[in-house]
C-alpha cells in the first residue's frame, strides 16, 4: 500500500497543538509546585464539568478512538452497550464508592484498602496499578503511531518523541490541574475530530446521510438478531454489557487515574456531578464514534475501495490522510494524539501520586524527609514516562513485543479482581485482610486460565470480578480472627465516622 505524504500544513497544525499542550502545563507550574495537595488534587478547586470531561478523556484512549469505529465498520453497534454499562454504574458510584473516598479524604484509591483490610492490600493494589500503567503508557504511545505511520510517511520515532516527550514535560510542570485542563482541551478536540470525520465522509457520499441510513438498515450496521445469539459470545450483548460493567467498575473504583479526579472537586455533590458529566459524554460517544464507523462503511462501499489485504485497525487514519484536506487532516490526527496524551498524562500523574502517598509518605517519611514530595513526584513522572517512551520506541523500531505483551497480560490479570475486593470490602462486613489477599490471588489464577481458553474477553472480566468477590466474602466468613474495626467503611455503616484503631 502506497503511503501518503503528511504535508507541511498538517505538520504546522500538529506541532501547534503539541506546543499548545506544553503551554497549558507551563501555565499551572507555580500552582502545582505549592504542595502535594496542589499537585495531586488541585486543592479541590476543579469545576465538576471539567473533572467530568477529564474522566472521559482519561478513559478514552487513542486506541479506542480508532478501534470503536473499526468495530462498527466491521460489524455493528453492539459493543455500544459498554457505554450504557458506564451510565448504569454511575448511581452505584455516587451512592456507595465516592462517599467513602471523599469522607476518608484519600489521595489514592488504595488508602481505602489499607483502612478496610491491611497495609499489604494497599501495597499490592498500588504497586500493580503502577506496573500496569507504566506498560500501558508505552502501548498507548505505540499503537496509534503504528496505525498512522502505516498509511502515511510520518517518522514514527520522531512523532513518538514529540507526543510522548511533550506529554511528560507538561505533566511534570502542571500537576493534576494542568493535566485536567489539558484533558478538557483534548476532549473537545477528539470529539470535534470524530464529528468532522463523519461530516466529511457523509459529504463525499452521493445522497449523504440518507444513503448512510439506508446502508445501515439494509446491511444490519446498527443492531441485529445476531447480537443476541449465544453461539457467538463475542457479539452476545448481555455478556458484553456484563463484561464492560465489571471492567468499568475497576476503572472507576480501583484505578487511581480515575479515582484521583473525585478529590479534585470542592464537595461530594460536585464529585457526583463530574461523574454524571462523564456519563453524558459516554452516551454521546455512541453516535459519534460508532456513527463514524458506519459513515466509513458507506464511504468505502460507494466512493472508494480499501486496498487489498488492508488492516482495518488503520481505517480511521487512512481516511484522514487520504481524503481530508490539508490542515484539517493535521487537526484530526492531532485529535488521535489528544486521546493518547490525555491517557498518558493521567497515568503518569497517577503513578507519581501512588509512589508518593502509598510508599514515600506511608513507609519512608523519615528516611526521605529531606526530599520534597512534589520534587520527588516530578522525578517519578520523568522516570516512568521516559521508561515507557523508551519501550514504545523499542517496539516502533521493529523488535519483538512478545515479552512486553506478556508483561501487560500478567499485570492486567489483577485489575478487575481488585474491583471485586473493593466491592467485597464495601458491600460485606465479613471480608477481611486474609480473605482479600486470597481472593486476589485465586481470581488472578482463574482469570489466567479462562484467558487461555480464548472464549471471550467479557467472560474473563465476569469471572475475575465474581471469583474475587465471592472468595473474599466466603473465606472472610470462616476466618473472623483476621477481621478488624470496619465502622464507617462499609455500605452498612456508610454514614458513620471512621475511627482509626
């Protein structure tokens, strides 16, 4: 397949965007430098709508920006029920989870695990998050660049240095406040870019939206009876919903990059508003991103033809660089990188908050008392970011990614099980420190086994959560000697004050 030149005007637009993000980080440098409260929670001064936009941008990566339209291009909108799962989850979050995080004034999600279970659970949860997200940052840099450079002559190493390097710098400078306001800008750009692709695609099609709607109905591109067949679990809507529900439950309760946002607003009411803002954005994502795939389906059936053997993972960037006018193409490619950068920046700031709060302040406060927390946090952002960037460049250089895939698979095994442990801690009174660790280990082992069967990733998520929850609860029932004071830490005592033992 012949690659397309990116063009000077597109480069100007892309570089202007990247430098603009750097400017946002620089603007918040002084405020972020005051203390860890400023650097990690913005002193609770972020408006609810901005925090909600930030949660949305954080959870929507560049991979999602490209893979969601690909799904609807190849099949239909069945996977959109995953977005509905997020909306169903929000009332549970606002009623049970966020009040605990706000009441306990935790900076990291894993502080709750120590109060409810033990320091060991806090260390495990925090360490696993950091390891996984260091790996995730590398993949978030690597995959979209591979897709874009597959269809254009952009130098992959150069763009990795620009996108990843500048992201590290503005996260280093601006702390969480810089990250959140960058997320707002990036969220607007990525939504605008997606809408623009659909508008331009429809413009090129004879009959426009009427033709697209006709194609969608005739070819079953929205929903069909196939989505309800148990014989194909990869498309079975109830299973997709359940799997995405548990995946989202981890992301919104046990993943520091999202949980951190709950403390950036001024009150519990504002934190809840931020979640509903995110829910609204998740809902409008359905027609925007799945609709993009449907538009491209019609475009490549009526206007143009994809090259023989084309890898559809590069579908969106291929359309952008081949069909959009100069300047506009640069803006939409910037939207893809905006989705990547919002995820990268959030992960890096969250990694540094875990390192400082869960390790330095908790275990090494005396030994490292002469090291300023914000200074150390910035060094951690640099180290984690540069390490991830180096791995991404290693992968871009064409070396095997098998070892790195294995690393992500192993660390990722513990994600959804952590959500099961959180749920057992909040919704049961029997779960204890011993049963929590046992539940985490057994769930990860069974998750690995179910993964090896290669049935459906959504079954994996369901097994991960349910096993972790049940083992934590049932083993806790028969091992009461490991229990501790949990007043104020469960749904049953949600309105009580928590008292340290």
